[in-house]
């Protein structure tokens, strides 16, 4: 009897669901650890406003995280700046403009459309249209093959007739 490999065991649906839930919930639960108790406002409405402002600001150290999702020291400093500006009576727009004036448009998670950022906004659309165009040309070429019937020479025609009569074809 030939050597047979054992069949791989399948993961049960309950285990697969547990693993999927683990991957979905763990990344979302880490942002709550970024804040310390001394950084939070006592008033829940002010705290919610500070979080809304902070969700618009990028941590300059981390990869695309808001300052409220980051544990970096600079993110903590920016959270303190946001709260100080709020305590000074600034509106949400004034707080964002204050931070943007010191760090540039990069600090905003949703940068404004301008001449400098137009490539960031237009490149994905351009690549999508370019890819759709290539796909359309490719699919049209597959659907309508341009194979034309080949004319046989007299010698080829005679050879084909001879093979058909003989029954080898």
C-alpha cells in the first residue's frame, strides 16, 4: 500500500468564529488605553467634543492613527494642546486651525483639497479609471478574437484531401 499523508483537520465553526472575533475586536479596543485619567475632562460633553476634535488630528509619529488612538508622547502633547485650547474658549475650527498652523496640513487626517494635495485626491481616481480602461480593452479582445480563416495553398488543400480519403485525419 502506498504511503498516504494524513488528512488535515478542519477548524470547527465555533473556533473559527472565535478567531474572527478576536481579530476584529482587538484592534478596536487598543485606542481606549491611549488616554490617562488626568487627561480627561470631568464634563462628558467636553470630553466628547475633545475626542471629536482629536479624531481629526493625525499622530505625527504613528502610522495614520488619530491622537486619541496613539500612545506616543507627541500624541499626548497634542491631546493636552487640544484641551488647553478648548479651556481657552476656542471653537472646534479654531483648535484645528491652531494645530494645523503649527504642523501643516499633514496633521489633519482628512486634508483639504488644494493644489499641493490634489495628487492625493486625484491619483486613486485616475488609477481606478486607468485600470477599468485596461480591463475593458482586455475583455473586448477576448470576446472578439480577430482570427480570420486562413487560405490554403493548392498543395496544402491536396494534402488535406489525400489525408481525409485515407482516413488518418
